[in-house]
C-alpha cells in the first residue's frame, strides 16, 4: 500500500564483486585509517575522526536497512544509545571501584546499592556482549511485531521516530539510575586503560577504525550474498517476494537487527572516544542526522554511505563553528538536494561519470542501465 | 517433477465492506488443465485468484490436492506449490534476470546458503532460462526487459519456484501477436507438467489455447466447459460475448494501462 | 564476470582515495601537538601580545536563545577590558565555539579550545548537563572554566569557577521568603532534568524541616508544551504557592494554562527560578504580572555599576535587549578572572586559582567576593515581582551577600542530601 | 468525580489541539501518501502571522479573528509552494519526501529565527479567552478554560468545513476520487496535479489555522512546530489514511488517554505508555483505524 514499489533511483547495479579486488580496496582504506590519519592528524583531530567513524558505523547499518532493505529507520538512536549505555554503565561501575556507587547515583539517587538492572553490567564480558546483543534483541522484538503486521514505509519511519523519542524521554525521567539529561559522563577508564592518556586515546581510535572496517566487510558480504539480493527484492516488491514463498518479515528483520547491532557497537565505542553518552545522542534529531550522512553519500552504496557520514559529521564540526545559522540552512539543503535531486547520493554521481566515460570510450551506448527516475 | 494436483473450490465468498466480489463460486480445475477464467471487468476473476493465494480473506473452501488453503498465509500457500503473476508484471527491476530466477528458486534455502554468495547457476534456473527464452539476457537487469519479456520472466520464476499450479493474471496483455503466440505455446508446454489457470480478456488468445473455460459474472460462475461449449452458452453471450464489441473494447483498454505501468 | 569485477575494483580504489581525502579534510586546520603525546596538560599559549580565551556557548539548537545572550555579555566585558589595556598588558582575543545544545559537542569544543586554540581560560556553558560533560575535559587538561549560571549545587570542581548562584543563594532564600510570607504548602513543577530534580530534593528537605507541606511534584519533559493536566493538578492541590523550575518553552505553556485555570498571583503565587527578563518578554506580562522570581540580579537592580552595565549592553546590542542574571554573572566572571590573573601576575591556572580567594569586584549586582575554597562567589539573593511593564521589581533581598555553600553543609536539614 | 470529569475535559481539549494540528496532515497524507515533516513549520507560520498582525491591529480579539483567514492563506500558500517546488517531483517516493520535507522544516525554522529572532515572541490573547467558565461550582469546582473551548469549537468547525468541502463540492469529489484511485481519476479526466496542489493548499492552510489557535496555549517560537508534530503524526498513523473520522476519533482518544495517564502517573511515563499503546494497536490494525480498500495489488 505505501511504498513497496518505490521506484528507486538508486540504480546502482549489483556488481559481482571479486573478493581479491575487494580486499585491495579494504587494504587501501586500512592504510588511510591506520597509516595516514594518525600521521596527519593531531590527537584532538584524531579524536574527532574517531567520533565521525562511529557515525559511519551507524551508516553502514543504515545502508543495509534503508539503502538495501527500504526500511527508513529514524530510530537508530535507540540502538546507538543502548550500546552506548551498556558500555558506559560498565565503565562507570569500573571507575567507581568495587562496592562504590557511580558518582551521579550518589548525587541524585537515594539507593545505597546498584539497581538490579545495573548489576550484570559489572561483568565486563556481559557488558561487552550486551553492547551488541541488547540492541539486536530489542530490534528483534520490535521488528518481529512491526514487520509481521506489515507496518511499513512511512508508517514504519514515524513509528521508529516515535520510539526513539519515547526512549529518550524515559531515560531522562530515570535520573537517579541513568543520569537523566546529563547522561553518563566523566568516564575515566576503559578496561583498565586510563582514557586521559593520549596513547590510549589513540588505541581507542584504532579499535574504532578496525571495527568500522570489520562492519563494512560484514555488510559487504551480506549485500553480495543471496540474502542481499533477496533484500533488494523485498525492498522493491514485498508482495511479490511473498508469492515466491518467502516471508518478507523475516528478510527485513535480519537487516533491521543487523543494523541495530551495528548502531549498538558504534554507540559502545563512542563512549571511550568521547567520554560521555547522553540522551542528546538518542532523540529524534540525532537519529535523523545518522540518516542524512548515508543519504548524501549514497544510501545503497556501502562506501558512499560511510564517506557521506564522515563528510557530513566533518562539515557539521567545520561549518557550525564558523556559521551556526548557515549550518542549519546547509543541513536543510543537504536533505533536499541529496534526496530530491540526487537520490542515489554522491555515489550515483561517480556511477554516472563512469558510465559516461565508458560510453565515450567504446563509442557505443552505455550498458542498458536505467538512469534517472521512473514514473 | 512433483505429482500433478488439481484445484477444488467450494462456495468461495469474498466481500469488501459489504460488496460481494466473489459470491459463492464452485470451481474444479483438473490436474494438468489449461483453464481460462474470463468475464467482464468486476466479475471477480482477480479477487478469486487473490483468495486462492491468500491475499484477501475468504470464506468457503479451497482444496489444492487435499490441502486446504484458506486461512494460510501468503508465503505458506506459495510454498505449498502455488504461484501467481499479476496484471502488471512485477519483477525485481534492479536485479538481473538471473538473480530474479535465483530468488524464485530459493524459498527453501537454509540460512547458511542464504548468507553465502551465489557461486554458479542452479540447474533449475538454467533450465527455466532456456524454457522462457531469456538465456541471452541472464545478466541484464530485469528493469531493462521489454514488457513481454518481463511476463516471461515471471512465468520463469514460477517454473523455478517449482509450483504445481500457476495462476496467471492477463499474461499477454500488451503483447504483440507473435509474443502472444509464443506465450501460448509456452503455456501449453508448461501445462504438460503443471496445472495452469489463466485470467484473460483476449478472446482470440483464449480460443487458441484454452483447454477449458470458466466464465465469471458478478462474483459467480456463469458457465463452464470447452471453448465451444462456453461460446454456445446463451447466458454468456448475453452478459459478455453477446456484445460483440465488448471483447475488443476490453483489449484496447487493457493495453494502455499495461504500458503505463510497465 | 570479469567486467563486473574491474568496475568493482575501480570503485573500491576510488572509495579508498575518497576516504583518504576525507581524512585530509578533517586534518584541515590541524596542528600537530608540539609537546608529543605524553604531555597530558595542554599548555596555554601566553607568548604573544594577545591571549586567547574561549567562549563556549550554544549558538544553535534549543539553548541558543539563552546562551547567545551570555556570549554577548562576555564579549562586552572583553571589549571593555581590551579598551582599557587588556590583562597584564595583553589584549584578550575571544575564540567563540558553538556547543550546539548538545553535550558531547560541548566536550568536543572544550577540548578544541584547550588543545588546539590553547586558550588561557574558558567562559560559558549553561545547562548542568553541558557543565557535567566538559568538567572532565577541564580537569584532565588542568584548564579553567568560568560557569555563569545558577545551578543545583553539589559540585566543586578544582578547575571550575562558579559565578552563578548555588542553591543556598537562590532556592533556599526563596523558600525563606515564602515561609515568611506565611505560605504553608507548596506545589513543585519542573522540567525533567537535573536542576529541577535536585532543587526539588532540597526543597522537600527544607519543607520537612520547616513545617511546610509539599502537595505535589510534577516534571514535564524538556520542550513539553501541554500543561493542562499539570495545571489541573496544581489547582486541585489548593497549595499556597507553586515553586517553578520549568525551563524554556514549557514556561510559556505553563503560565498560559495557569491563567486559564483561573489561578492568579494573589490566589496562588508562582516562584520561578528560570524566568528572567528575556523570558518575561516572550511569555507576556499578561500572563506573568504579579508572579515572583528568585535571582541575584535584575535589570532594575539599583547601583551605579548596573546602570553602566545596562547602558553599555544596550548601546552595543540594541535598546530592546534586556539584561538578565546569567548575563550579569557572565560579565562579572570575566572581570573576576582579570582580577585573579592580575593578583597572580600570571595566566597559569594553578597560580590563578591560588590567587582567587578574596578577590572582589563591584559587579552590577553589587559587590561580589570570591570564596577560594569552593570557587563560588558570595552573592545577594533577591526576590522580584514581575510588573505589567515586563520588568522585574525587587521586593526583597537577603541584605548581605550570602556565603556560597554548594553542599549545604551549613544547614542541618540538608544533612541527608548527599 | 470532579477529577475524572476534569481530566476527561482536559483530554478532550488536548485532543482538540491534536485534531486541529492533524487535520491538515490527514488531508495531505491521504491525498498523496506523503508525510510532510514541514507541517509543523506551517503551524509556526500561522502563529507568527498572528504575531505580525497584532503589531498593526491593536485589538487582541479582532486581530485573532483576522489572523484565522490570513494564516490559512499564508500557510496554504507555503504548502502549495512546497508541493509545486518539491513534493510533486517526489511522487511515489514517500520516504524521500519525508526526509526532504524535514530539510525544508529545518530551513523554515532557521528562516523564522533570522526574521523574528530565536527567542519566543508573545501575542496578547483577548481577555475573553484567558478566563474560564465554571461547569460545576462548589468546593471542588470544575472549570473549563475559554481558550480550550475556543480551540474545541475551532477544531469542530474545521472538521465540519472540511468534510462538507469533501462531500458537497466538486473539488471535494475530485479530491476523494484521487485519494481512492489516482489512476482511475486521471483517466477520467481529473487533473490530479491541480487536485494535489489544492489539497496541499487546504491541508497546509489548516496548519496555519492551528498555529493561530496555539498562540492561546503555547509558546510562539521557531521550534514550536517540531515539539508537537510527532504527536500529530501518530494521530494520522493510528487513524488511518484518507478518512477524516479516523483522525477525529484517534485525536480525542489519544488526548483523553494522555491526560488520564498523566494524571495517574507522570508526564514522561504517560508519553511512553501512549507510545507503547500505539505500537500494540498497530499490531491489531496495522493500517490504522480506518483504511480505504483499494484493489491495487502491490
């Protein structure tokens, strides 16, 4: 009913990749992230880059869920937050030391011992697993309700947006146990490493960079697998897939859950990189900002989405410093231009140029790829 | 190839907010039949197919072989061996012909197979490519196919899906004469191994290929039999064939709609 | 197959190149850390004719409305000081950063000011959340922050100077005032964040010890604008007064609803701690006339220093712009910092801290004195009444500047609070 | 007892605000199946229209009355412009439209900030609308705010006017025709383009009217739209596409639910509970309370 047959503009052919070549590409990215960036950037800028890479990790999931699966999730903040809070809860407990309450609980709370739902997070393994599994579990629960009842398209988008608003409101309301609007701040250590030490900050950056590459590899495998093809099929015609004997709800659920896990990991790594997690990272606005990066770079293209996310995050830092008002206009324009006039994002520009060049080189019409908008 | 099964529909009723789109239909399709469903617009043909495939809720009974279909979800009905096409060809335009067929072949695949890449062309897919004559175009995105080729691809998808009953909704609408002929022959070949039901407005096409015909009118079966029997039925002539021009009008009306939606 | 893979390879290479470009982009304007990575505290740069100070305020987002006025008054103070020759002979160069109403951004910008710009001190932050977010950054880098907004207390960071009121300079006097007016029961309404919740905790403890009844306590999410239910509850409670810690937009909706419910300043006065002249302007005196506020400064506060401040501010930013308590505290904070630096003879944070005790300044609110132990300042509490002209008229003050007591150690009833 | 009655009235008045906001949205969503995220900024435009008019018309009552039609025109024109510039190009891409209109809303907010300044502005309400009337007197009186009654009346008037327009006029029939079957409508000679734009004009104009009403109860500032719009979206989602009665019923039900839950718990918990309720409801009725049956298959 809504948009199961959205005539998409992301007409990027599903290329049959060659894993050896892909490995070369990843190697180049690895050199950039592990070699060039640490050399070229000051500690401060490297810390910023770490933060951008976290948003890029969310974008990888969005690329999968939205670009490939057509699920416009305006609620990634929920999963980012779950991962972030799971990590921060553990680090706060560890900072406080055995037997002590985290600082904010002593200030705002009345409890004399950790609330029951905090206690498991004292265990580092549990907390680490929870950063990814908790968001996935929540996504699986939500998704299986939502998709099975065929809530889709704009309905799904609005619902996911409302959920992220509700989650943020709830977190803020529980000040004694969640830190309220302040969030969990002043995180000192990261599994025994002092986060104040620039060397350790660098290490955190490397962990984040490695995690991003890992997620990209994972997403790439999924996109090029049979499942990835099926996901695109579900995006373009859910009913049709149903008549082929698949349950599209399950297909969507996998993408949604994986994207949630990726956002959770991003949130978890955001905590040591920035030293804070708060509801400000969770509400409607941050959730939609996660989407814009992917949209600008190219929602259906993995590399495009990642670069878009990094680029938009960088532009926000750079532009909002000098021209806060102009940044809002710019951000609005980005949404409009990227989605209305360049729906495939910048990645589609690259594709267009390449096709044109190929066509000129061979003096033949380019391979029959439909360009532009249908209908 | 699995055993042939027939379709046995009893007292099927579908209503939308009080409007009875299908009003007590009894219909038997023998295994291996090539049955045409005809009738004026609004007769309930498509709704009947919707009901059989689980898209709309219905009362009554639909037996396929000896399995009751009513009450099952769409994808479970599909898995029990029933496939359908739509008036507008719905193939996955951004995927290649090969990928389209591969997806159709894969509903039973396990998790691990799904998460891996397609290494080669499954045999059933290769065969279907030949059968529907799209082997040359295997790597083209389905969106670039001509209208008729999309319909063939859809039929090919039903073949690899290994359905035992094909329900085709106006498969030749918008096709050229030659394409219709080719499609008809394709359906004849398919019906040797499977049961085929075709909704069609094109009377010439029906006359050339139908083994049996059911005429629907106002949600009920008006007449049933061979082409000749049905044509001879006075009631049918009255509501439908009687208006000599009606068939032509319907044909021309169907064409632009199909083109527009392609 | 082969053509497909070559396309993919080129795409990946292009992608990697672009990634490298992105990395280079983020390096723009970057300076490598001179001291190497083991140097924990970034050294402020005091070598030239100018020294840099950071102004860290939200210039965009929901808090921009309030924080821009603070930034403006910080700039006013800096301009005045520069016009009179600067500090220790050096001109002050303000570096303004946008916290964007987002706490992690505050932390990021604080870090940038200290480590990239090498500022000697930073002025700003408004919400407690933003202060909590930057606090570790300033402590980690041993750099100074001057925080100009009244807040919920329970904090003493060695690298923060608090020039706004702590609870015993604003909330406790306001409660004393209500008690003296014979109010026996109060209703608490607040936005759902740290300041109102902590303030209300203190209020409840005070009420318990002073024979006042708290008849209800309600929190609305920040930005919430639907107050009919809360107004109903307040009305039904028949309390003697309302203590209001709502923030921003919510105040507008609350007071409109309050009036619609037939509640007035005479039947049930509201004491607000977050409504200053600017807010009065945006709510409308139609709804506010007669209601009470608790601050340390009003535009109408008497004194030559204030007359001059108001005049200078309006001359610089426009006649229609009111001055408010946080703006005054921000303005004052720059002068206090200047006095500390001059007393220490150095911009070094440790020396500035050591010199801070007893520093005084003739601020627009009256004479203020720095309490070196808590790094808060002595302030006079003032209760004001909102007039029909939109200005706030002082109706009571504490007579003398109150010694800051962020942990309320001097109050027996507060012993169980932290 | 008074409490229950009082909260029901409060709920109805919350519902009336929701209804007024959601009404225009329901029309544009039903018409083109797009979610217009800038709807909240059209509300803002209506509120600022009231503010601007008050500068030249000193009588609060008169300026409010004049503001109603003027705000309708201003917001309607903005809506038609948006439809013409962007939305019609995004036909059949509802998700892209949603994000594009979000971008538009960001820009409109900033525009308002640049024109009117970031702080909220004030308007004066006519004295008649700041009081209340007593329904049940006595020790525990039940009063209803006049401003709320005015909004309720305005919402009812808007619903009646809209449904009469849809039922009685040829424009309305064309709109309903397009909502039910766009292709068929087009084939039967209806200019869907013009119908779309007109529907968008009316829907956005209603947002402007809602903005005028909101000046009586809430803040008038650049972000006033975003604060309330999500609730309005939920009304539409739960109410279902293309049917006024769904919007009307759901607005009031959500309003009462919200006020009762707020009273018995806290505002935050009430918000969370309402959302959980909505998710549960959509399990039962995924396409909302009322849906139009169409025969389109995919």
